[in-house]
């Protein structure tokens, strides 16, 4: 019985990874796709290799528009990005999911830290030895899910897919 | 093939009462042992291991050098095949009845480690970095059931490792409900509490799962020795230290839970520890209880719940350092606990004929003497003198400890010979 349960559990593990990858793949092909400016640096991760550490205009905490208070470390932050030319730029931050967004506006969910807001889109893994592109040349295409969770769709250098 | 034939033969032999059931079992064990020896020593198997290793290393290097050129889908499919294949090979080895239990266990161990690699792979492909502690929690949740179902001591250790990393990452993750003061002291209390809990709960497992119990007990002892040793330096990283002592935000839920778990473990499993001697067991439980009280006191100081008393000035390497009275007191208690725990190991090892415990205890006492010498005296002397005297203390302690150890082992052997 234990043996069969162990086999079943391993099967669950394999299915879990297949399901997880499928969910992430689906996230990347649905929801709104927006372009934002970024500032990259290139640290390394022991397990996952070299990556770009990305910082965005909306990474800097600002007082909430709805409450007037500043985000506390660990608090959920909703950043509203509004279209400005080909890019999306921050319009403000909210403590709750904002209602009645303007045309083509998107709200993304992040978590405040002391000096930064994290959205889970701060690391972009690249091939070992990749050069760090200049800040002014780099933009990121994000895919925003229905739940407000953003995912990096692509990093672009001078408008071209990178690396 | 041989084992299947042997199995059929023994079954018939037992049915016809040619051999007893016990004798048949002994013959099976003997066949397994011989198969192991033969399997490890033949020239063919040596070449097999070498060749297999070379192929595996070559494959890893080939994949690594072409990693960026491999499509994400292929990477994922390869990983899934590897995960399923590794565990599958282990299941096949177990099911086939071949005498390669350890090889099967190794495959399961590798498979359990691969789960973490899989999380890293998916995170790399989809650039996920939202909440790193969740990756460790997921790994822990995935491999713990396997450790239980397979009754595997090695996967139990890996689960414990995953749990320990997760608990530290969760405690250090701002925004987590379990976030605790970002200081060394509260983190160390986690090790102390869980170490005591492992020793306690291992008593409950002793009868049903002796191997897992022994492994968890070993891990618990390691965590406990580690935390007590570092608490011996508490005055350096207590609240009076300007670098570590500034920030006091976060809750004490995690370290308090760890200490509570330690107490529950000792209450539930303590009576099954050291069955050879109730006297020794009671002393051990007292010691472990005192260790938990020390941990609670350190936590109280760290959370600002216990006043630390007046600040005392000391000269160390020409620098004036300030440590409070309570920091000194807690540091001193940790020193005392370290030595008493070491002596308990020696006494219990000698009494229950466990040489390993004697060695551990002697090592602990010796390390304690040398550490305290450098900790207390090293900073008060000129550098040259310190090294000279320090070297003599090191040599003297080593010599004295080894003589002591040999004497105890000799007494143990003499006791055995008389028996």
C-alpha cells in the first residue's frame, strides 16, 4: 500500500510541474500586454544562473491615492499604469484594487518593502555571459493577468527582442 | 535471475519442511549480502560504474554547454522524464526484489533533490521571483510524504533541511505573517527549539522506525550543539551590539513555536530516550529543559521583554566594548550547558557502550576549553603571547582529551570482557 501511494505521489509531482508550466504558459498568452521602461543590473543566482535585476518607475513606493498613507513593508500595493505614447507609466498607487480604470489603463499587484515595491517581475534570466544592456535602451513587455499579477513577456533592447 | 530461482526453491523447501522458515530467511539475507559484495567488487562492475559515471558527466556537460540553445519545452520535458525516470528506476529496483535497496534509496534521494531543481527550472523559464520562501515550502511539502511513505532516513534529512531553510527564509521575509526580528539571536532560537524537538520526537519513533529515529536524533543533536555553541558568544550579538541591536520589528511567533515544539517533543518522547538508564534520561531531560529555558530567556531579551541590566565595559584588542549584565549571564549559562552536555554524552556513551557518544562528548569538552580560552584570554593578551599560550592550550587540551577518551574506551572494553 505504502509503495503504491509513493508511486502515486511521484506521479502527482510530475503532474504538478506539467500543470504549473501549462498555467504559466497560459498566463503569457492571455491578459493585457504593455510596454514599460526599466533599469537593469546583472547579478547571479546560484541555482538559476545569471539574471537581470530590473527596477521600474513604479518600483518606488508612493503614498496611496485612496488613503493618503504610505505603504507599510509587506503591504499589498496596486499600481495603476496609464498609457503614455508607446509606454505605460505609473499614475499612482492604491491600497485596494482600484475601480473604474481609464481606457487601456492596467492595475498591477505588488508587495511593499522598505524602499521598494516588488511585483515578482524584478528578475529576468539570461544566458551566462550576457552583457548588461544600457538603461536607456532597455524596455520590458509585461503581460498582466486578470488577477493583476504581472509576468515578463520579453525584454527589448532598442525595440529588438533580447538577448 | 538467481534470486528468483532461489525464492522458488526456498518456497518449495519450506512447504516440504526441508528447511524452516527462519532458515529460509537467513539464506535470503546471505544471498543478498553476497550479491552486494559480488556486485561491488567484480571487474565488470567497476568498469560499469566508471563508464556509467563518465556517460552521466558527459551528458551533464553536453546539456550545460548547450543550455541556452535548448528550447524551453524540451528542457521541461527532459526534466519531467528525469524526475519520473529517477523515481521509476528506484521503484523498479524495489519491486524486482533485487538486492539493491541502497541504490533504490539513492535514486529516490536524487529524485527528491530534483524537485527543487524543477522549481528553479520553471522559475528560470518563466522569470518567477515573487516569493522565494514558497519554493522551499513547496519542496518540503513535496518530499515529506515520500520520506514517510518510503520510510527513508535520507529523504527525512532532506525534508528537515528544506524545512529549516524555509523557516529561516519565511522568518526573514518582510510581509510574511511569520516575519521576525531580522537579527541573529531569534534565528538561532529556531535551531535550538527544533533541535530539542527532533531529539524528543525521535523517542516516539524509536520503536517503529529505529533508523529514522536515529537519524533525526543525530540531526537534533547537531542543531542543539550548534545553537548552544553560538549562544556561547551571545554577548557579541545581543541587543547591546550597535549593529545587530538596532532593529526590533517583527513577531516572536516562529521562535516561540520552535521552543514550544521542543517542549512538546521532550514531554511526549522524552520517556523513550536513553532506555538503559532512567537516571541518565532524567539528567538529559533536565539539561534539554534548561536549554529551552535559556532559549526563551534569549528570545525575551531580543524582543525587549526582559530588561538586560547595567552595561559593563570591557577592553578587547584595545577597543572598549559594552555588554550588559544579562548578556554576560546568558553567555555564561550557554558555556555551562555546553560542557555539561558534553559530559553527559561521555557518561552515557560509557554506560550504554556507545563509543560514538564518548568521542562526541570528549570533542565537545575539548572544543569548549579551547574556544573559551581564545574567547576570554585571547583578547586580553598581546598577539604574540596569545598565539604562544593558545598553542600550548590547544596541544595540552588535545593531549588531555585523547588520554581521557582512551581511558574511558579502555574501561568500556574491560567491562565487556568481564561480562
